């Protein structure tokens, strides 16, 4: 992989520092905002927070992340799902003030680790994360989300809160998927760069025809809507909650593994090594600072989003200006009630149909790592490592320790790293076979 300085990737439409024309810039940025919107607002809805603040904090967090990483990494920061369980519990006891302190604590953990990395360096990353570990982990990042995409594409939520299969949902999801694939394959010019956005628009119109779009939220929303910011000492009385801090802060180590996985995918997509330039310390600091800001304004912890990485892979538009534009639009939309409500009205099968493509593209890039690096699966060591990572990660064999839950991705990542460090290069039987051949 190349260093980011003085390197230009000619195999993409727009490289990291290429600036699109204004008209293209707007369309490409809105496409990224649409890709992350559903997940970013879903987290606060599940927890009981204000979606507008989550949208605002994700936009600000993205801009801060790009600033701290020196404009070298095209990534978008959205609401993290990893903290939902403890946040729901805290909402019932401490309310948002406890969640805010936990969110800030998460950011501080990131900053502390970033400081440590800045002293010890990141050369060790290549030793513990070779292609045989990286490839399967990247595949898990995409495939572990397959169940979420399938649920969005098939299940309708009833008034009681339960779900039921709805063929109309699946029809809308498949149509959305197929038209997006068609846009990718047959369009040319600028519109060929926004297939995800076009797919969402077409999927939305189809969903309207199928009668599964609820416009009540759009009709009731005002044009201008100030997000209900939650600022310590200003909107609520500050009281320290140790339990809240201890509930959320340890999970930061789990999301760090996901953060590292996303950086691996971006390394492969952009043909760079972001662990070296701008450095893992900068990427962690950017992520952590974004969460601290979110906690100070009323949002949940944030993290880099796989959905937007999928958009980068499909469109081959890696411009950091486009991601920054998405952050700006997220901030603007958080104040425009009608527009926010309109995007929130996008039904889940449309998101599910798009997710089939986005998550699959991420997984395919993991497979590409193994192919490009010519990983030999006739060697037992490689077969053992990849098999363990794939099944544990995709199956989400999580580890529960008290109230802390480590996702299947986190467990698979740690196990893969350990196996890579302790297993010999060749099995005893393989060495014996080689001796016999000689």
C-alpha cells in the first residue's frame, strides 16, 4: 500500500483530495447522508433520545474527525449501535445526563489509547493483522450485518411492537436492489456516481405505490425545528454518575476493534496505509473527540459507518470533500424539520434493499484482500484462522460478562489475532509430509 503523501489513486473516479464540481459535490454528499441516515436516527429512537441531535452530532463529529485526521481519511461518523443496551438502562435511571457522561468517557478512553499509540507507534499492527486475519475480519464486518438487512427487507413492525413477514416489504427491497444494480451497470456520466441515491429515490416511490410509507410525521413536522440540545450546566444540573461511566467506557475497547476493521477496509479501497499516515493515533483521536462532542450536546456515542464505506466502494468516489459535505448537510437537515421527517419516512425495505448491496460490497472487499495477497488455503494454519473468524463473527457468537457484551466481531477479531500469534507457520503433519517428499 502506498503512503498518502504525493500519491494519487488513478483507479478511482475521485481520489481523496480531488474536489468535485459544486453540482456533483451536492449530489454525492447527499447520497452519503442518505446512506447513514436510517441507522444514525434509529439509535436515538430506540434509546429515547432526540434524532435531530444525533443527526447534528454525527455531522459535527464527521467534520471534527476529518480535521483531526488531516483530511486524509474519507469516513463518516454516525450513531453507534454498540452502546444501545446500557443506554436504554441508563435512560430509565439517570436519564440523558448519565448517558452524556458515559459518552464523554468513551471518547476519553479513545484519546488515552491514541496517546499511548503515539508513543509506542503502530508498526505492531502489521504483525498482528496480516492478510489472513484482515481479510476474514473485513468479510465479517459486511456479512455480520446481513441479518439486519434481511430483517429490514422482510419484516413489518406492528403497533404492538412485534414483527411479521410482509411480502410487500420484500418486493420493495428487491426492486430497490435491482434498480440500484442497474444504475451501477448501465448509467454513465455524473448520474453513474450516485446510484445509491437514485436507488433510494426509486425505492421510495415504489414503496409509496405499495402503500407502506407513512407521511404523518412529514405533515406534522415544522419547517424549522431546533434540536433539543442537552448541554451540562445549561439545560440540566450536573451530577456525576460513576455507574454510567463504568457502563459505557469499557465498551469503547469493543468499538475500537470495529474502528480498526473499518480502517483496514479503507486501506484496501484507497490503496493507502492509514495506520501509518495520518496514523492510528489520529484516527482514534478523531473518533474519540467526535464522541465527546456528541456527549456534550445531547447525542449518543459515534463511530465510523460501514454503510458509507460501502458507498465509497461502489461509486469509487473517495473524495474527503464529499464526506465533509455529507456532514454539513446532516447539520443543516437537523434544523429542517420537514426534510428530516421526510428522510425518516423512508421505509425499512428501501434501506434493506440498499443494504444488500452495501454490506455485500464490504464483504467482497475482504475476499479481495485474500485473493490479492495470494493467501494459500492449502496451508492448515490459514484455514484454521479464517474458519474461526468467519463463523464466530458472522454467527455473532458474543461474549457476555455481566452487563458488558462483546460482539461476535470483537470476539472473532481478538481470537484471530491470538491464533495468528501462537499458531506455527505449518502444522506438524505438513512438516512431516515435506520431510517425506525430500
